[in-house]
C-alpha cells in the first residue's frame, strides 16, 4: 500500500471534517457572555453568539511537561514534535476539530495558540482553605473573594474562557468532614456549627444522641463535645448517618455559596461550572449546589466495558439540581497501547484498541442521550507517561500516544460520531413513566448467561432489562439501578449503584453487622408462594492490600423480615471488582429456591424489591408488582 497516498486521503477527510466542526465552535469576542437554556426539556450551553452549544471537550489539551520522562521519550512534550507552541497549537486544534471536538477541557493551554473555548480549573476552595479549615469563619467570604480575584486575573480578559471549574474532585466525603470538624477546638466557627447541629437535632438530650452514636472515652456530654479531640462512632442500629448527612449539606452549601459569590465578583461574564464531582456524587452536596452553580460538573467512570452508562445517575441529578450537567471527564484505556501504560487501577480499561473504541463511542452516545447533559469531555489529549504520573496513575487515556501519534481507530470513530452528537442530544427525551396498570416484562437472558464471569457484558439489552419506577424518600433520589432477566434456571439480577462509606466509622466487634451492610431484598412469588431473599455486601479485610477493605457478598433466606438461613453463594452471587463508592453486584435466584421446577415464558411473577445502602442511610423501593416473563433476549420486536 502507498503510505503517502493514504496520508493524503486522510488529510482530505481531516480538512473537510475540520471545516464542519469549525462551524460548531461559537464566535468568540472580548464581549463574551455564556449562558444556559432549556428547550423541549433538553438543556444546553449557549454561546456568545446566542447559539445552542453542546461541549465536546478534551482535558489536558496542552503541550505537556518538560520533565525527566519527556526528555527520555517516556512522556509527551510539544518540543519533541514541533518547532514552536504556535505550530503545536495549530496542528492540535486542526486534529481535534477534525475529530469533532470543540472545547478545551480542564488543565488545557489557555494561550492564544488555540481558539477553542476553555474551562480552567482554578482550585478556588483549596487555595482559599475552604474545605479543611474553618469554612464558617465570617472572614471566609472576603478571603474567597480575594483569592478568586488573584487566580482569575490571568483569565478574565481571555475571550476563550467559557467558565471555571472552582475545584477538582472535592468529593464531599461525608464522614471525614464530620469527624475532622468534630475533632477541632471550640475556637473553630465550623466546630461550633456542627456542635449546634447535634445539640438541636437531639434537643440537648445526651441519651438521645447515644442511641445513634458511641462517643470516644471521656466525652460523656454535649459540653464535653466542645473539647479538642471529640470523636463519635456510629452505633449499629442507630440513625447517626442522617446527622452526618445533615452536616455535609450544611458545609457543602457554605462552600458553593462562597465560591459562587466570589466568582461572580471576579469574572461576572463567565459560567460557574462547579467542582468536578469525583465519579460519584453525594446527594446532600448536590442539593446544596442549587442556585450556586450555572452548570453542574461531574467526572464519570463508565459502568461496563460496552460503554453502558447507568441512567439512575443522571435521572437523580435531574431531580436534585436544575442546572445542566457537564461530564468533566470520562475515559477508556486499553492494555494494547504504544505508550507502555500499565492501566494500574480501577478506572475503565479493556484489552484492545478495538474494544476501547467501541466502548468509548458507545458511552459518548449514551451521555448525549440524557437531556440534562450539555457537554462531555474526554480525559485526555495524550497518554499518561510510561510508568505513570508523579502520583502513580498510569493509563492509556490519550487520543494520541506519548510519541504524538493518534490512535487511529479511536480518533476516526470520534470523527464520524462527534459531529452527530448535538443532534443526538437535541432528540433526547427522558424515558416516560410506564402505565401503572401495565405488567412489566422481564426479558429472557442471553444464552450462556453467567454470574461468575465478573462482567455485565452478557446483559445484551440493558435498556430492556432495567427495572424502572424505584422511589426514595424526598428530597433524595434512587442511588442505583436494578436489572432483571430470566431463563429456565431462575431469575437473574444485577445492581449498579454508588455509596461512599467509611467502614471504620461503625462501632462493632467481630463480624460486620448485617443490619449495616449494603443490602438488596427481593421477594418473589413465581407460583410456589412468596420467597424472600437478602443480598448483603459485607466488608472484610482486603485479601491483597493491607489496611483496605473488599466486599464479600452474602445470600440469605428471609422469613418475616428477618434472615433465617445463609445460602451458599458460589455460582449464584458475585460482587464485581469495583472499589467503593462504586457498587456492582450480580446474582441468580434459582427456580428451586423460588419453589418451582423451572421458569417459563408467559409466566407471571410477583415481585417486591428494596435496596438499602450502608448504615441504612437511604432506601429505594420498587413496590410489589406482577411482571411477565418474556420470550426475547432483547426488545427489538419479538413477542413478549
């Protein structure tokens, strides 16, 4: 094959697609002013020219670092490939535009060598010491205002700036915030706010607090809780986690208000795009954002190798926040790569570049299909260096490798897909509520279905198997999805969910109490009378990493709401290899356990399902309904 001819033909495609993509980049001027809108239930960014804009971005669109690794050809750095930053910027923007991208995401070069809109990440909270200092100190607004002015000064007149990420992956890890502030001295305003919350919640009655918490030795009254070093642990069976959630909402609300007011003063024309929630969100923190972000930003670790994105995550954000959502990073990596990346962690990775391309593009389509998602950003432009970054993370996340060569399968697939994404988004609609009188259909499982393979890819129709209609106590939303399928062997299920938990927060000895585990309760009547089961995800010391936990699933038979018999779970139950706060568990309830010989198409099955997260923080319920076992393995038209 003539390589020169191939390059010319590909460049011709690049030029034509680049011209098309350029039309999607809003005209920028110094009189910039971005906004948001909603049309037909679909949320959008609005550019300075007044046009709707769906942001397709790439994080770390920069020249890289001139460090030891780049000098050893083990890391990306522009001087290895270009005579000037201007030349780097010109070709990089031409490439990205050709591949259908229109925004430079977090940690991208803000200079004039490119013209893409940009969203700087400014670490306002970290620089202002908002999170782990004294956020309720009355001087904190003035402090945040001053820091915001200093940081934003270099961006304020930059016509490329769309808005700002105020921080990155703050997390709102509820129990560490609670414990850290409780331990402070009485001089801390934030300690006094927390103490008052506890005093008011328990009406000043110490015996009421003791029903929810076990205090450290020597802290035997509300007065003593004012002292340095105060500590509380959750009491099994109590509701102390609700008090911790209330403090999370207070402290997050204070952060978002401080940051929003500071940014409005520092650069009133730019959007406030939140703090890039970390592959997970705390519902109290999202509720606290209301009115204090223009756009809600969240990072996302795709749920399955096939690119599936769990709908509960974005349905929950729709109800918790009126703001459009920007997915501030998602990624796919492959073991097959040219940068020597080891993919050394839980972030999404597959074996081949072909699998990576399929998963990454499927995820992009799935993201764009949520009406509240107004942008999706890829992490990142180039691969992480050989052997990993300074923090150890070592992933093949680039559109190009460390040698500046594009991953052609991936970039060519994006070049075809990305120009269609705004259209996909414009046509997106929330799934309508099903007729309350209609009987849900449970689809037949794919041939060879296994619950022991550690993957959800053999759930071939996740749209059809998803059970809709779960509810949670207001103002909260369901924290996961349940999927069901069946074959003659029995009823299959899986749960994707999220639940941050500090497993050392509970006061207990011996086995972790069943009452405090993450648990799924299923009652089934398949013709042999109602049979009830509980799946309990119990933590135990990690089999490989000292000091860490892993999740061990247990299957129990229940009678009258209580566990009466533990069932051997081998072959019937598996918790997928996902670290907390990510929950993925798959199981099979055999027909014999349901009191019948086999399940059959057309059979009616009565079901009730409840899922409760760790420490009984929140329960989501699918109330008793009768479902029908369908005949097809997908919902493409076979008789159900």
